């Protein structure tokens, strides 16, 4: 792999924009970072021209892209299509996301991700299983006929991924006592989503190891004066992360600002929740026989129900800066470090540290994308 020296720019790391630093890459990993590094003569020099070099974006919720939907065909080919569509917008790591489906489809998706990672499909670091262990009263666009009971056999299935990380979205109130702890003990990361849980049920789930919340404010019990609900539990948690779909439709900008302020950039995770229209050039797709339309950054059913997004992580960073008023450093943290930390991958992804994978985005001061590198290769 190419040996590269990045200089004459800024580095976005640890919630800061650092100036006067040089970054060296060798063998697809960060080799050194410092102000007065000696650059070997055989290294390729990359002049950042004052721009910001940040870790590549990490999207933990990718349903589709490039015209493909993971549920339609959970294969290595579909996974590669998703990765190729999203990397154009700076997403160098992602979790293909399967929404509620039959358990044989879940098994097929897990096996496909295992094969993709083993085969070295760029950017694939695990899987997100969003259901089918959800609450029908908060189903959103999910097919409630696919919902299942989380029994020991299902726990065994959900945690059988051999390579990479597994993120599971479930409704904690539908799980028996100890089920979340069992999943966590087997290496899964568990988020609450599509849930009618009470505040108290979420607190109990956190004791078992619940680590975060899937698309906060959407498909969950809301905050009220005497019943804080899932939203109240998420906003008051001292440790949990929250995924945020920053398209200005799923969540009002004032509420996005509230999440950013209460959780901070290191626990606010920007997610795309992207559907096949992203990177495809088309404005519609079919979901279980129903035509879904993309308008702007959001996707809708014919009845106006939200059905994922047409949002890229680059779009989300821009929205957080322009409409919410967060800094470039904080928006980048939400798209890089926060998801990597939530998944326990912060030593490899989402952070500019020695030994981390050489995945980068070069952006200007307004978060316009200039260049992408993945595994030390310019794309």
C-alpha cells in the first residue's frame, strides 16, 4: 500500500481541529502524527491546502444505496453495492442494516456479512439487525407480521456473526429479564428502538447492558411531564448513545440541538438510515411491494409515513452545522468517533491515532467534500 504524508492542513480529532500537524500513513494504517515529523523521501506528499483531514465517516444504519436494498437480497453483491454507493459521500465504514424480516432472512444476512468481511469488501465492519424483536405499536414502516419473540434460539442466531460487530435494535419491554445481558455477554451491542418502553424499563435495560437508542425521537415513547418515556431516558442517560437522522424531517432542528447539547458530540451518532435511492439517481424504490418516494433527504410511503431517508452522512454533517449550529469539529465527531466508540472500534476507526485504519475525508471549512481515502488508497 502507498506510503503517504498529509501536510499543510488541519486534523480533526478528539473533537478538535488541530493545525500545524503532519500525518504519515503506511501499510493502510496511521503511522505517525506530529508537528515536526521527518517525511521519508519515498512518501507521497498530499498538500491539504488548508483543508481539514478527518476520519472517514462511519454509518451504523444503512438499509440501502446505489439502487439496492439489503432486505431484498442480503448477499455479498448487495453489500458491495451499498459500500460503493456510500463511500462516494465519505462513508468509509458501515453496518448493512436488515429491517424486520423472517429469521431465515436474518440468518442469510448474517452469513452474507461474514462472507463479505472475510472477502475484504471495503468498509464492512459488521451488521445492524433492526428487528424483528420490536413493539408493533411503534412499528413505523416495519412489517409487524415479521415480529418475533426473543427466545434462546433467536439469541443464538443473532450473535453468530464470526467477523465484525453486531448491533441489535430491539424493544426492551418485549424481552425477558436477562435477554439483553445475554446478548451483550455474547458480544452484541444492543440499542433500544421501535419501542413503547417506560422510563423505568429503559433504566433496567441499561443495567443489563443496553448501550444506546436507534433514531432518537422516532418510533419510541415520547417525553411527557409524568412519564419520561424512552426519549426522556435517552436524553437523561449519562452513558448511552443516540442515533440521529439529521434530515430536518425525522427530527426538528430544535430537538436535534437538544440531543447535541445534552449528550454531547461524543454520544450523538449521526446515521443516514439510507434507502436505495441514495447514490442511485432515482427517486423511488419498492419496499415489500409498496412504492416509496424520496423527496429531498427523506423517503415516504404513499400515505406519508416516514420510510428511511435519502440522506448521506455528508449531508447529515452539513445539516448539523447549518441548521443546528454545531461546529465542524463537533459534527465530524458525531459522524466518526461517536459511532466507532459506541461499537467498541475507536482504536481502529473514527479517530486519528497511530495504528488506526487510514480512512479519511478531506473537507473544507464548510464541510464540502474534497477527497476520500479508504485503507490508505485515494478513491
